[in-house]
C-alpha cells in the first residue's frame, strides 16, 4: 500500500499530523508513506522513521514570483514527482484549496474533510471521498480521525508522534541541566512580557537550572539576547535548523514556550512542556502530548509567573 499525506504548513500544523504516520504504520506495517510539505518545514516529517519520502513544494515562495520562469519549472518538477507512482490513498489533512489542488496533482483517490467540516469548503470538490469530522476536537485528533475514517483504522490508539532524536551535544550548551525557553512567535500579541520571562528565569536559576533561548529572525535574536543578558545562566542558541533545534529541546529537562510551532515540537518529543497563551484559546490547537504538558492562559489572559512555575514543576514531577 502507498499513501501520500498532504500537510504543507505551518510548523505546528505539520507537527500535529505526525501521529497519523504512527497510526498508519501500526495498522499497515508494510505501508509506504510519502509526505508533501512546504520546503521550510520539510525537516518535521523527516524526523519520523515511518515517512519514506518527503516531497517539497514552495507555494509561499511561488506566489510571490508567479511570472518567473524558474517558478514554473519548480512547480512542474514538483508535479512530476507527485505523479511518479500511483497512490492507494492521497490524504489531504490540510483542508485548504492549495492543499486540495496539490493532492489533485498526484495519482490516486483523494480523501479529505467534508465541505461542512473544513475551513475552505471549496476544497472538498477535489476529493473523491469526504468525511464529516467534528470541528470541536483538537487538531491532532481531527487529523487522526480523518485518517482512521479514510482507511478503516482503529481510533482509540494512544497518542504517539513517533519521533525521537538524540539530545544535542555542543560546546555552547550549558554544562548543567537546562530548560528551553521558547520566547519568539510570529505575532506580537502572542508574546509573553519580557518582565515575566526575566522573573521566570530568576526562579529557574534558583532551582539550579540553566536556560537556552532559541531565536530565528534578527528581531527574535535581539529579543533573546536582551533576555539572556538579564537572566543569570541563560544562553542564546546559535542559528539552527529545525532538526538541530529538536535535539536541543530533547536535551533539556523541559520547555516553556509561547504559542509557536517549536512549543508543539517539544510536546511531540514528549519533553515536559508548558505552553503560554495570551491572544488565542488553546482548546483546539494547544499543545497535546503523550508526555507531561500544560496549556496556560488564553485570549487576553496572560498566565502569571507563579502559575507557570507551578505548572512546570508539576510537569517535571509527572
């Protein structure tokens, strides 16, 4: 059996689809699973040993240069790759027009969400088989339930993201146990106040813990360096790809992060994790893990330092 998963973006959404690979492998041990994903997130499905091939697209980049010949060459090359071998099932876990169109470029019957259960109902027109999956369940469960319905799999298996990485070993890492602080996110209203990060860092230091602060963009790095300079025992990670960041997170005793994909990555790695929400509700898209985790806060409800510390201590004890 050959299956193509289409889940292209964003980072957290791609992570939420990883348990589907585990479910498929448990139900069909000989299955071959390919995954189509945006180029910038390709490292995530590659972390799962059950994914045979990662096929990359660059829809975000292509949209900005639709008139460029290079764009059309890349697009046609991606289409040829998708059509190299027929699939027994093409599973669109994204439910958007762009993902449905990508799924339609592959050879094989397409399964996806019914129009009533998807963000862009027109996407369902591309599907050969549609399934009415409830909207009021966590995104991880929606992915798993769709796959289970499409391929007649059990729906009651334990949650397993199926990824494991070796802890990072690097000269710049603290010698003592450390917590990964994921302070950066794509929207300013999702940030946790710097004064709270500094207070949290001081309390973690009192517990004998060092802190590692990853950062991506120049703005994120500036913020991380500003925080690290004010927190004893904190270091800013050098620029790292997602695969290396996974190793850093796996090497820590836990992670505390805002509403960002890397916080979901910590949950997928079963690292004790506390997720902080200030502008969104975590009910349907908060972290979900087979390990110890807590979601704190919500829309206009920034969690306190005391609440974060209590949750983190509880996760470490669990």
